[in-house]
C-alpha cells in the first residue's frame, strides 16, 4: 500500500516519535511510505539520519496554505498515494483538500487528550475532508466525544502507540554506566522523571513530594532527564527544586541520547504531568521493567494500568506516600517492574501497533473502494 504520513511540528515530541516509528515500521512490512515533514525540523533531521523511509519536505504554515495544497496534491499523484495520515490541526485543511482532489483516503491522527474546536469550519472539515480519526487511547477518544457531539463514535478508531520492547529492555550494565556518566553512585536510590522541562510536566510536584524524604532515605537522588525549551525553563525548574529543599540531591541530565541507560539507571519513574498525549516515558520505563508512579491525567492511567501506581494530579501528598512505599520496599519495586514489562509486551509493542494500523488502513481503503 502506498502511504503518506505527515507531521509538520518543528520540535520533537510524542507525535513525532509516533510518526517516525509508524513510517519506518510500515515501510519494513513492505508498504511504500513517504514521511512528510517541515524542512529543518527535528523529525526531518532524525528521519534522514536514521534512514529506513523516504522523506519529503512541505512547509505547512497557517490553516489553509494554497502552496501546501498544490505541493501535497503533486506528491500524492507522483507517489500514487492510497491513504494519507496527518498529525496536526494546521495540516488538516491543506492536506485534506489535496487528498480530496486526488481521491486519497485521509486520516487525522489525534495524539493529544482534548477535543477539536466546535466552529463551523472544523465541523465542515471533519465531515467533508476527513475520512476517519485515529486516537491513541480511550481517554483521548472520550475527550473528543465529550466535546465534539457532531463527531460520531463510529468514525474514531483507537490504536495504542507502540514501544520497541527489544530496544527498551532491562539492562543493568547500561544503567550502571549511565549513573556513572551523571555522577550517581551504585548505592543511590534514584527517582527519575523524563520529559521536556515544561510546566505541564509538573516537576515541582515531584520536588514537593520528595521534600524532607532524604532524612528517611539518605541515598535518595532525583534524576531529571529532558531538554529545556529555553534557559528560562531550565532556571525555573532548578529554582523549584531549590525551593523544595531538594536542589542538592537533584541531577539535571539535560537532553539524553541514551534513554535505555537512563531508564535503567532509575529505581523507579515518576510522571506527575497535568496533561500528556500518551506518556511515552512511562511506557518506555515500563518496558525496561521499571515501576512507574503516574498522575491520573490523560492517557497515563491507561498506560500504567494495574502494573503502576496512580495519584491525583497535583496531589503531592499522595505522590509522597507512594514514593515512600516504593523507596522502602525493594521487593515491591522488583514485582512492579516485572508487571510493567509484561504490560508493555501485552499492549504496547510496535508489532501490535503496526498490525492495528494495517487492519485499519485496509478497512478504510476498502470502504472507499466499496463506495461507503
């Protein structure tokens, strides 16, 4: 099948991870895939550097970009595209119109846990240009259905994101090497948090929850992994750690290339976010057989499930109780880690995601062929 996957975001995040993983995975299964992204974007750079899929660039700016429509229509025609999948609101009208012009089945993937706008423009777009909406969790689906009464449930399909469980796996040596690289000792109790240093990640809630716990757990350390969107973001999070009294036991690793080593360096991961698209960090840590404590925001409870611990958003006291329990019970950490890995292997593998994508794409193209 000839497929186009589009993502015009400039920075790297969960949606870009999905786009590259899906494009390479479908290509490896014999499909002819083109990944469309903006020139100079993080997705463009990683896709070109890693290979495994054909890449084309289209500059999509604004809600309806005539030049983008023309370029996309030309790409669809040259490639013989059968189905196209886009990831962002700003792509929908430009690529959707091009798909309509060329008879291409058009799918909108929604990876964020909130609905669409209820304006007439959106209603008309999703009724006349979008053939189906793919979501990454029940939480995302329910958010859309609650806000957008005009969008029938039959037009939505849930497909969980896929984790490379062969790559993200338990590796004690990699974890030990990563600890050494960031100045953490083998005997330290390492509580990790991974993700961009943005306010919605709620680093401050973790710092507040850990405040004073070093008296009970003198080897406790907090490992903060992830890029800062700006120097201001970095300073703000560092100030939050200092204000909570955990600045001296907090290590800022910055952007990390060796995430397998990073996850394996943790004794457990905390994800106190107020909003997540899916929660890749939680799933990747689980794949490395690490226990996770997550907030009840967005898709996180679905990802962690009964294998993890779940607390109310911004409830530092509840998080503190869970951290205390895990920190003091190595056997529980081992048990939860094993359950975490099993959950990923059961629900969140790349093969399962690709199986579901192939089934969905076949169904959607079959509907078009049948005149549905």
